[in-house]
C-alpha cells in the first residue's frame, strides 16, 4: 500500500521554504528517529480565519508550525490525539489567519523533527467558491482502487485552482469494516491537494460502517463538533461559517430528526448568516435506487419540513451516485411558481464518460446573487450567472452556457432541476420566524467513474454507479 509520507529527521538551525528562520535545538543530545508523517488533511476551520489539521505520525507529541512571513512564525500543539492500529494521530487548529495570504506549515514532534513544508492560501473575505464531491467511495472505483478519486480531485482543482474549499457528501471509502477501511482511507488522503485545500466532509453510511467506522473521526479535524448525531466517536454534527455563509453538516446515520432539528435551530440562533447550507448524506428526494429506502423516506417526510421551517437555502447530498436536482421545495411540496421541465448540462444524453461531472458553487455578496459553474473534462463547460431574483425564484439553467444572453438566465422560473439552490435573501434579513417555510433546493451529486449499472441521461439522473 502506497501512503503519502512526509519523512523528516532532525532539523537544526535555518528552516527555510517560507517558514522563516527558526532555530530548533536537539533537546535530547542525540539525533531523534526519523519522523514519518502520514495522511495529512487540511480541514475547514470554524471561520474563514482558521484551519484545522489532522495527521498521523510516529511521535508521542504533535505540533504544527505555520507562518505567512519570516517574522510571524507560530507553533500550536495538537489539541486532540489518539492511536489507530498502533499509529498515533493528531488534530490541531491554526487560528488568526490573515486574508489574502499564503501560509506555509509543517507538522512535527514539537521538538526537532518536522515534516516537509506544505502550504495553503486564504481568501480576501468577499465572494468565494467551493468544489462539491459526492461519494468518492475509494474501493468501489475500480481495480486498483484510488485513481478515480485522485484524478477527479486533481482535475477539479486544476480547473478551479482558486476554489476556497472542498465539500464532500459522504462515503469516502467503500468497506464497511474498520480494518477493511484502513487501506482505502490511506488512498483517500493520498492526493496532495488535501494538504492545500481545506476539506469539509460529511458522514456517509459506508464511513460509519455499522457503528465500527472510527476512522472518520480520527482522520478529520472538524470545527464546532457536536455529540448530536454521533454514532461513532468524532462523527457527530458540526458547523462552520465562511464569509457570511453558514454551513451545517448532519450525520443522518442517526435518524433522530428531533435532535438534528434542535442542533440546526440552536446553531442558526447563535449565528447571523446571509446564506444557510445543510449537508447530509441521504438525499431526501433521490432520483436513484435509494428513493424508497426506509431511512430516506423517513428523512423526506420528517426532516424536509424542518429545513423549510428554519429557512435553509441549500441542501447538499450524496448516496445515490447520480446527479439530480430537486424543485424549489417547501417541505415535501414544490414552491408554487417554481416548477418546470428538467434541466441538464450541455451534452447530456448518453452514459457518463470516465470524466465525471464536477460541480463548483460560487457564493457572491447578496446584492449580486450566487452563480454556479459546472464542468466536465469531456464535453463543454457550463457556467451560470444569477440575475436579481425575488423570493420564490429558482436559479435556472437554459443550457446556453457562458456568453449567451449576456451570461444571464432567460427563464428564471422555468428550470427547477438546477445547478444551484441558493435563493436571493432580502437584506436586511427579516427575523427568522418571519421567513419560515420559504423553500429550499436539494442537490444530489455523482461520483466520478461509473462502475456498474445502466440507465440513460435522458431524464433526471445519471447512471447509477458503484455500490451505494
């Protein structure tokens, strides 16, 4: 099994590569053992001014050294740690990050042994974009496993290098036992992009592995982590804010809808956000094989009214391995005036090629509205720009792509299966109680490489792929 190892030994004197001049003494008098650092994942922070970090290393302590300049070198010790199959793992938080800055960082044993340097860039505090991935499911992407996810991620950040973060909708690995997951998790964390783009993961049923999947909570350092929704240590609900948008992630392996509702209400009540986004694995309006599953039916009937009552703008899901959009929804009902025909990306009509759909969501200031870009490595790119919209409008895809009609929507109400469910929220916002049952849009998303199944692209779904 190939693992991304950032090996380092003792470092004394000048430590370069943008980290500044740092003198690290050999405290023990003899050279320390080489430090093997594995599975480094840069995680989303509680706000845009922080990042979380998770890694594994053969050391008893863990620290992160980070800096944006030679005169601003900081060291923070891991705030959470444990042991997985004999390998220690660590979580740390990098705080007080400046906007529009490049940070270099490395992890080590807090004494003399450090990894090679890595880096990430912060944004300017205005509009932002993130890349959405559904069900990477390493282990179900062919033989050997792993290349499908690695190629998808490399292609995504290659096309959209200025994306602010990555968001997954669950099922990062395929195995449903903890031992079986280990080599798959190692392949999931292998791509170097995961050390430079912060990741906001969502728990999937394969990750949870019937209550044995402890590695999700070990391999990801999550902000504002709650025990609500927790079915295995470290996989509960969590939330973060980013430039005025509030993101809340639910573990719907826990079907306690009342608990999820209380978590959402409490989080909303404690924050002031322009946009509200909820992610969870099981798509309530699935257009694939899981549409009639007991847990999906239960979530559709009980959780979706909660989302409407709370005024959620966008819901992101996975699980079905197909790309689909809901209408603008009020609970289980379509918001009047937002119905219409299905909308598909340009070039749909046949099976998915090896190059699967990628989805980028761009969040703009409220006065400009949101826009979304969709891209495939094979086929034309499609980009949408929002006009000024009123509550109840759905962002629509007329299939024109960029440039047509001045880059604006010709039929703002005609397409309900759309690349974005963000809706225009008036400013200043009314009290949340006055905005209840406003409607929201659900998005399902597909994996990259079809592994099985047929189906056509003539309706709302792509072929069902892999193992759900």
